[in-house]
C-alpha cells in the first residue's frame, strides 16, 4: 500500500512563508510525477506544481516566482516551498503521486494540509 502524508500547513499572514512536506511510503515504482494540488471551498481541485521523474517542473501561472517544488529521494519526501503568501492561496493542499503500470496510470493522494492566509 502507498501512503502520502502531508504536513506544514497553518495560519500565516499575507507575505509570510511556509514549507509543505509530503512523505511517501510503500512499494512505489515507475513514478510518472509527483505534485501538489489545492482546493479552496466551493472550487475545483487544481494543480499547483508538479515534478516529473526526470526532474522537470511545472507550475501554475498564479504561483510562478513564489512557489518551488522539490524532492528528497533519500527521504522519500516531496516539498513545496511557498513564499509571499496571498489570501487567495488559502486552500487545502494535497500531495499527489502518479505511477504507471502500462497501460494504466494510477493516482495516489494524501489527506491534505490546510493553508490559511489571513491578517
């Protein structure tokens, strides 16, 4: 079984910073990508950032220049460094892992960590 556990969320003031972590455990192979998604109340879950197995990254336009996605393979951990937080960043942030057993692509999700940006 694959498990993803997020941490690092909290309540911060606008302009503040957070670093989210996602620890992966279990038997994982053929990883396509890992990423962070977020979901605000009443809105669809959206991709924030992802990193592919070869190290390429993709970020949604609204977070470019402020968010950085990275991974530590030795610790099986995915990170999201968030700078200059804005109220519109408020959401539950979810860790995602995509892996493939051809021809099927599988998705695993963490339970989420709440990020609230408010003065």
